[in-house]
């Protein structure tokens, strides 16, 4: 019926345009949907990879539809050593508020960089050359997790997120991450009532992006248009009729 694709970088999911992607070497807007549909008959929906993790949670774990939550996509990379913009660990956030994935006015919501990072480092305060040693170097991994937890705790307490889901490669290396985050959230809470939140590791692991991209397509197909939908976007019955016109839907 259609294709969902998750990309690293800044993505305009409504128009199918990749605005920027360091991982893919894209430095100016690229109309991916138009180009790919020249090669295939299916309707294509694209999205930021961390946001795809959110769509997977919404589509396949319906209990999350009543929560404000964060999906944390962490991936270990070994094919771009020596490039501080694409070092050994890449991390992005997906934010869900009131049953909707937050894109931001410039589609940059969820772009992560630690408050401790400097001009000489990547996403964290730790030099990118040292990050190349993870996940094998457990001491270094624990340092990264500690810094990540402190950054996430601020968001959780400030926005009142009640769930954090870790996805991607990071789900296979839970280590002390949940404990660090729990402590950081509690330290940052200024009231006497106990914070209530859930910390999970995605069951999809390093396939969380592709599972989420499939969930994204399903969500768009079965959604109801309202005033919040972008004018470029085809959803619900309109999307179904579009698919029928393309000949990709015969019976449903």
C-alpha cells in the first residue's frame, strides 16, 4: 500500500523533503518523495528517524496514547571515525505531546546536544575521538549515560513527560541508564510529591526506526483530518482514495 522511511537529520515529513542530513551528506533541501516516486508506484511517507520511534510507540502500544513521552534513539557508529559531526555515538529525541509527535516550526524538535558540549566536541562534552571506544568501553559508556540522564531529566521535569523509551542500539546496552535517569529526575524535582514516570527499552531494539516508519504509515492511513493537519499532508480517507487512484489498493 505504501512505504514509510526514517532518515537521520532534519526532515519535513509533510512535503517529503530532507532539509539537512549530515549522515547522508545533504546540506540543502532535497525533495526525496518526488524523486523516489519516479522509481516506484507506492506512496512514500518520510520522517526523522527518532520521530519514527515515537510513531511506533503510538501505533503499536496504544497505552502510550494517553501519555506525554520521549523516545530516545541512540546508535553506535563505526563507519565514520575521525569526523566529529558523525562520531561513534549518535543520539536524537522524539517528543510526543497530547498524542502528537512534535516537529517544531523548523522541523528541528528533538535535535539533541548536551548543555555541557563545547565547540571542540560533538553532541556530548566528551571528545568525539573518545566516543569511538563505545560501547565496548563500559566506563566511557557510563560517562555518556550519566551526561545523557542529566540532560533528559530537565526535559522530563520541565514538560512533565511521564515516559521515556530508549530505542535503537542503546536498547541493547541498558547498563545503568535507567537508574541514572531516575536519580537525575528526582534530584531535579522541586516539590514534595513523588514524580511518576516509566523508563523502558524498546522491544524493537535496533529495528525501532523501521518498525516506527511502518507505524507512521498506518497512523496516517487511519487518522481523521482536523485543523491541526498540515495542508501538504494527505491522511485518512483522502490518502486511501489517493492510493486507490495509484492502483496500490484493491481491497481493504
